[in-house]
């Protein structure tokens, strides 16, 4: 069964149509990269640097998927789940002050200080 078929079987009203297939393809892109990077036993710093090109893809999914769709994608794609989990842990470490972000660090274009972009 294809990924689209799997998601449509579980939640047909949520994962039909070209927009939903695009979401699945984006998740597959992240999944494939994470799994290939994991098999190469990349060092943590190289792995984190390699994440950068995939963060825009992940942001697109955050902006267009429902919570249920993100859960379904994470359940289906182990690499996608690991990527999301890593970003969540990094965000929490920053929020907790474990990882310090310099005050002059550039923010993404869509964010302003005090606006987390949610």
C-alpha cells in the first residue's frame, strides 16, 4: 500500500487530493534524508547542519497540516518522526535556557521578537 493509500485509508477526509499528496511527498523527503543520514552514522554537528535545508519543508507541513495529519505522517515515517522530535527537543532546550541563542541571532523572515510565528 502506498503512503497516500495508507493515510487515505485511515483518515480519508483528511488525506485526499493533490494538496494532501504534496504533504505526503514533503514528509517522505524528510524521512528519506533522515534515514539516509542515520545510516551514514553522521556526527551530531554534521547531522544538525544537514537539517537546515529540510527545515523549510518541515515548516511548510507545520503551516498546512492539521495536528491529526502531522500525527499520521509521524506514525507512518520514522525519519519524519525523528526529525520532528529533534526540532521539538531543540525548541524546548532553547525555551528552558539550556541552549543559549545570542540576542543578535537573526530570526526567520516570518518572525518578529515576541511573535513565535504560531
